[in-house]
């Protein structure tokens, strides 16, 4: 009998909401790993599927995944006419 080992990844997810109240989710560990949903739960469910595809693609390329370092915030001044 073959025993398979399951590895759990803890991945960062960025959640945004657009002007139409759609939730947009991204996983910065994988290039181009984005999805969306009308609720946060739907968006998170969708991003899990995209992450699975990204993992399979990385396995085929035989390269490692990016290492998540963290989020930073920067301050940018806007001209009043631009807002």
C-alpha cells in the first residue's frame, strides 16, 4: 500500500473590491494568480482552484514557487484635481 504525504501551504491572499462590489482576489506567490466572486467566500473558493492550477504548472516547469516576503504600504501625494 502506498501512503501519500499531504503538504499544507499557507499562502497570502490579497482581497480587493471593485466599483461593482465584485471581490477580486490574488495570490502574489504565483504570477498571474487572480480570480473574483460576488462574495468573499465565492472569490476564495475560486482562487483555490486557480492556485491548484498554478501549483500544477510550477510542477511541470520544475521550478520553485516565489517566497512571500510581506506587504508594504507607501504614501503617495495626489493633486486635488486628480481625485
